[in-house]
């Protein structure tokens, strides 16, 4: 959360978008509670983002009453989608089908008001800055490449 608040890009979003980002930043790894396993002597959390999206949607729906009002539904879906895709910008560039993944994520912006790859990349950058790992610089470069590909994607004829 501190990393997010220290980013200039964070303040380019509206108040509601900043709230969505902050909530997603706090809960982006919630799925690890149910998915973490010891595999070959290392902790791993396969599919934690998808599980986290499901857990968060259920929590926001039941405990925060984010169901009936259109604005609250929009916030809920933004938070859950940010959690679901928060790892994608790290790996999308190395994917064999990066454009397809970007189109899939971009389509969320058509379905969910205020969702954007830019907002997703800001969350991913904040997550990267808060990590303890050996490949921080490489991960940050991957996220920046994801942003760059997103800016040229509309110009590509797919």
C-alpha cells in the first residue's frame, strides 16, 4: 500500500479508482490462504489470483453489501478484476500469445466501468516494489513492456 501511495500514477486516478486500487493492493494475495502448498521443498500458490478474486467477490457481496447499487457493483468488480489479473503484467510479454491476453484484459474495460490495463499495471508495479525477490528490475521491465504493448495494441491489425 505504501508503494502504491508513493507512485505519481496513483494520483492520476479518480478518488473511487484510488479506493479500488488500495483495496486491491491490500487483498491481492488473499487467495494464497487457500492455495499455498509445499511443492519440491518450496512454497507455491498456484492459481491464487483466481481464487482471490472469488474470495473477495464473496466477501464484498456478503459483508460489505456491494451488490445492489450500480456504483458499488462497479467498485466490487474493479477490485475483483484487479486481484484476478494482478500477476498478468509480469508474464504477459513472455507469453506466446501476449496480444490475445491483452485483448482479453482490455475487454474487461468494456464490461467493467473504469477498469483499465493502466490501473492494473499500477497495481502490479506497486506489488513489485513491495516484494522481496531477486528479479525486481526484470519484473518492473516486464510490466513497463506490458504498458507499451497496450499503447500500440489498437494500432495493430489483429
